[in-house]
């Protein structure tokens, strides 16, 4: 019942029209949401490569249903999951985790990565890549927090200097920021179980 629509959808996902792409990707998402037989029919329509290409589409209205479809495909068996991996879906999925995308996009990407990493021994290399990637991400996040705290410290220094010079523009926020600064001086940044902790 699914198969008659697939050749048309396989053609439509190569359109340059954003609305057509969006509708075609959502249709593929709905058709791939189910049994491995449904997913296999979608794979046999030769759409995996194009779906992975659409994971870097600038419009979220195209990207989200393409991501959902890839996510549906990786819920299937190892061979079906391997189809998206061979089309380089994994680096695209990691990109979502590394950048500041909408929460719903990150959630879909995490779901897909989780399904990929639950696979057989041949796909263990991907698990290693995730661990390596997350280690880099931890140091990157720690650096972001450090830069943010340094910026806040500079704001406090200017406010304190203004206060010492008798300026009234600092006002109450300088006192509140001084308390915050004291708290920050005793704060350390750590990672535990994949979570950023301010101790």
C-alpha cells in the first residue's frame, strides 16, 4: 500500500521548492514510521542519500521532517540502519548536538544517535566516535562557560570602578553583582555523567 507513492516522493525530494520538499519529507516520515517492512520500502525507493543531504538544508521546515525520517529509518534493523550510516548521516546528526539548534531538533538528533549506537559490533566504531566527540564538546562547553564568566567578571570590575569613583550609574546592581562575583570566585566547572556542573 505504501509502495505506489514512493517513486513520486523519491522524485519530489529533489525539488528546489521548499514547500514541496517539506511535504515530501513529511510524507516519507509518516510512511517510515512503523514496521521494518515499511522502512524497507522507503529505503528501496532510494531516498536515504537525499534525506541525509537535506539534514543540512537551511530551512527548519525541510530539515525537521528529513531528520524525523532518518530517525525512523535507524529504528529498524542493523542493515537498514547501515543504509543511513553509509550516506554519512552520523556526522550530520553530531552537528545538531554541537550547535545551538532548537530543542526539538536536538531531541530528534539525540534519538537517532541513540538508535544508531544501540547497533551491532560492526557499528561500534560510531560509538567510539561519539565518545571522542563528546569529550571535545565537554571542553568546548567548559570554554564557553569560562568566557561567559570572564565577561561577567569584567562587567563587575567596571561597575566596581564606577562605584569607587562615586558614580551613581552603578546603583544596586553593583552590590548584587558583587555578591554574585564572590559566589563565582568559589565556583568550579566540572562534567559528571555528561552534565555540566557549577560547583
